[in-house]
C-alpha cells in the first residue's frame, strides 16, 4: 500500500520524464539500500556513478551537518574559502596549472565548455596550422563548431542534446542548437576529415558510458591531441561519469595514456559530491593570442560577466566536495578502484554464460555486453522487450541494482570503496539471474 501510494503521487504530480523501476528506496548505508518494504539491495549503480563513497558516508554526513550550521549559501559576489580549497584540489587532480568554475551538475559543467569554445572561437586569433602546406585557409569571422562523437552523451540541455551523438536523445527537439557535428568514435581519419575552417574544439568522453562502456583507445586520444595542436583547436574532455577516481586515477585519460596528453578543459560532476549536487570544469592555464592583440591565459578567457551560477560552489557544496576528495585520497580508494575493478571483471568473465558477449571497462566502470540473440537464448525476455531492461528486472528481484547501457549492456558503477565480498555477492546474483 505504501509503495502504491508513492507511485500514485508520482503519477499525479511528477512529470513522466523517467521510465522508473517499480522500487521505492527509503534509506541507504555504504553499498546497500533498502526499499519501503524493508528489502535490501546491493547498489551497483550508485546513483549512476554518483555515490562514490556509497550511501550516507559518516564523514560526508558530518560535513553537511557542520557546514549547514555555519554557512549554507553566499553569492559568488563574495569569497568563500571552501570553494578556493576545492578548486585547488581539482587543479591538482587535473595535474597541470589551470582554474576551475563550479556549477551544480554535469550538464551545467558541459555548458561551460561550450561557452569556452565559443569564446575562444570568437576572440582567439586564427591559428597557423602546424603543418602549413602554403595554401591559404579562409577562416570565418567566428569559429564556433564543436565536433563530438557518435554514441556520446553530454546532458539534456538544448546544447547538450545537440552535442550528444544519440538520435533517441535528440528526437523531438528540432531545430537543434547549431554548431555541433558528430563523427565516428575512435576513428582518427574520420575526425581529421571532418575538420573545417569554422571548427574550434573537439569534445569527447574518455569512456562513453551511456552506450555500453566504450573507452577511447590510447592511440586515438593521442591522435586527437595532435590534431587539435595541428589545427589550433581546443581539446575538451567530458569526465562527468568516468572521472575523479572511477578508473583508478583522478582523471580517466591518465589511466589510458598517462602524461602523454593534456586536455585544454575537463568537465566533472557525479562522484565529486557523492550524492550532493555539484559540478565543475577545469580550464588549462596556457597562453592564447587574441584577435584584438596581446595574449591571455585560456583559464582567464571567461572573465567577469561572461559566465555565472547562483548555487555553484556554495560553502555547503564545497565543504562536501572537499570531504569526498579527501576521503578518496586518505582511504586509498584510487587503488581500490583499480584492484576491485580488475577483480570484478575477472569474476564476471568467469561466469562463462553464453548470454554474455563481452565484459569490458576500466576500474569500477564496467560494462557487461549481452549476446545479440539474448532475447531468443535467455528464455526470460518477453517478445519486444529490451534485453538490458529484462535482465535488470531479474537482478532487482534478486537484490542487485544496476544500470542499463543501451539495449544490450548493463553497467556496474559501484562505490569506490566496494569490497570483494560485495563483488562476489553481486556476481553470484548475476549468475543466478542469467541461469
């Protein structure tokens, strides 16, 4: 009755923008949550890579309570020390000098990247190609095009869906915001061929999460950096889902290529607040030449009045962010993400089910790709049902929360402090659900 009452409230008063699973969650602790009937679940979705320390971590709860009794909000017209300290932590995570802007979500962080690219395309002097053939290039007065990739996901703002390389996300929102084009992922020749005089930036997810957990190859990332250098483009990296520890490093691109590349900008959100709304983007400190003459640091290009956020980086949000990143560091959770992720992938592969086509991922961002004929082979996928959703329903019945990734993949995104015992239990539930 209680659950039905909650569902009725949603049916009457909440917009139907989500296809919700029939579960009403009431409380959580660590890697576990409980519904309103008292049923316990292992949470290997973690709010879609958000609860990096699990649910209700005591230090996060204490930070919230302490700061809420001290100072919750102040306009960004004033300084607050917690924001400055969190910016310092993120600059260190990026591994190079730069500056940070704070927002409330990943979509907002990416909006900042789009604006940075537009500002750069409008105010930076036209580039001199590094491999100049002697042929004059007719650059437009405003370079504003951003290249993104098929299968990508960059949020649900109007610019975000135009940047996203998935038709199902874009459908119904024509005309799309101009200035975005998609090219095949991990295809360097196609990317190079797509560059036009009006192109100003390339935006990519280091690991595409919404389409089956597809990492960029290390060679592709290095080539993209080289292409950007050759053509005077910004390399902007969306690490909203895969960043800040999930791959076993503060940044996922370092997991893939080490220090061989450095982006010009990075967007973060999700795990940065372990459940508290918080987003940010970092911009590299490097000199750019202006059309009007002189130079400016790219990190200072968005100056006073060019961008803003009422709630970005409040004392409360910043106190939580500082606590989350401190716990990740102090409890050695980067190493745990690497080791637990490797352990989980091997355990998943050992299931040996013909219903599993592939297990892939890095750290604790893992995708289990289902066989193409899962619906026919499984015996538990109704005609016309989406295979990933059919399997997730069976996992829910057995006490495991997971996240779909396209029609034929299931994502595991557990907290960074997940234990091997919890992984073993989750693998056992998946094995049983596939049987």
